[in-house]
C-alpha cells in the first residue's frame, strides 16, 4: 500500500511540473517561438543599439532571436529574410535598406503567415506589413527646422544667411518626411530671402544622399564650397542625419571652418550618435535629434509579442503612413532636439550614455 501511495505521489508531482512548465512557456514567447530581426548595417552605431536592445528584450520574454545585419547591401538583406522564412521564424522585424525592394520576399512571409513589423523605416508596396514602429518622422524634420529658425532669430526678421540643404536617402521613405518637416519651417524664409541657398539646390533630389553616406555628403559639400563659397561664408547646413553631418563637418574643417578666425556654421543632425554628441561638446556639430532606441525597441517588441499572443498592438496613428498598398497602423514616438545646453539632461541623466563614454 505504501509503495502504491509513493508511486501515485510521483505521478502527481510529474503532472504538476509539466503543468508549470506549460504555463511558463505560454507567457511571452516560449522556447519554440523565434523572431527574425533584419537590420541595415553595423556601420551606424544606432542600428547596433537597436538590434541589441530588441534582442535583449525578446530574449527576456522567452523568444529565440535571429538577428542579422546586411551592411547596406539590399541583396544581402533579401537573402537574410528569405533564410529566416525558410527556417520558420514566427515573426519578422525589419528595418529595411531599400523600402521598395522587399515586395517579393514579403509575399513569401505572407504565404507562411508570418507577421511583419516595419522598424523605423516604412516598407513600401506591400500589403503584408502588419504594423510600423517608428518616431514621428515629420516632427524630426520640423524640430531641425525650428532649431535653425530659433538660432538665427529668423522669426524676428534677422538675415540674410547662407544655407545649404542636405537630404537623406531617396530609397528610405523617412527621408521625405524629414525633408518635408524641415521645409515646413524653412521654405518661407528661403522664399523671403532671409535664407539664401547660393547653390540654388533646393529640391530633395538635389540634396539626396544615397544610403545616408557621410563620404558622399563630404564630397558634395566639397563641391558646394569650391563652387559657391570662395567669397561667401556659409552660415548653416541643414543635415537630416549625424553621419551626413560628420561628412559635412569634415569638408568645412578642411577649408578652415571651426578655427578661431572662422567659426563653424550651424549644422543639424539626427540620431544622437556618440561621435556626434562628442562633436557637439567640441563645438563642431550644433544639434541633433535624440530618438531613444530603447523605447523604439520596446515598442517593436510589444507589437510583436501582442501579435503572437493574438492581442491588438498599441498604435497611435492609422492615417499617415501609406505604403502604396495600405495605410500601415503605426506607433509613433516623440523625438527630442539636443544641443550643448541639454545633452546632459537628455542623454546622461536618462542613462542613454555615461559621462565616461562622452570623454
């Protein structure tokens, strides 16, 4: 009898253990669920941080993660996503290199019923984009334009000032939002002659910088300076991204800007990359837009986790982001303008960077 009771006890204990294990795996992802994360490149520190933040948060929820970087080669990213689909990932989070190059591979994802989250860059021309996690991209450009407006006191009638305009990559839908946001502030001052573009290059296509390449921006700035600023001084450069800004600054320094006799013009930026914050502290770059990648990663992870648990993800925009096939439901986060006056509060006090990192 005692032996029988002991056997029954063992069986009951085993059932309890299995039940607890099932309960645990039902929270978050569970060991059997995998999320594929496709990032553009490791050459930009912000994408490294984005990838690391998402990987950590997904793993905390119990998901397995397949994180891949394509080094800004579109074919590599397509191949990586195809391989993720073949391996049977349960969801895809994609920061696209070329937002218009993924239509066919997303059809494969749709056939396998794999949900797709567009991360920070909208994926175009596909109805198989479930949701979009990003920042308010129009506001990013608007904040950059407003910074120039305030620093030059344009609203008070100051001017004229010489300005040159840089735009982002034409294969990234966000680039147009940044440009439109900035021009919503700056265009009237250009029309009124308070801001003068000596090169007359005032269209997005003229200022576009493929793949956001700093070297390409530096070469264009070299050409602008030699062609239009031999006798004129440049007062401000609108740049939508820190990598472009650093290329512009290298060009400016090469012809003597940033010296005691010739101060650096206002140079805007975006992403609050570590090297650009150091540049701001050194008095070279003037401003950047801080987009807290920790919060963006959290937004994308929450969206993905909700979908995989048959819940409705949080969104706050269902009208803006038309990708050519559908309006993609989006969750927009707030960007923050950062310069020498508030970088400590926004970046150090928030724990995004440490003081030692900025030395």
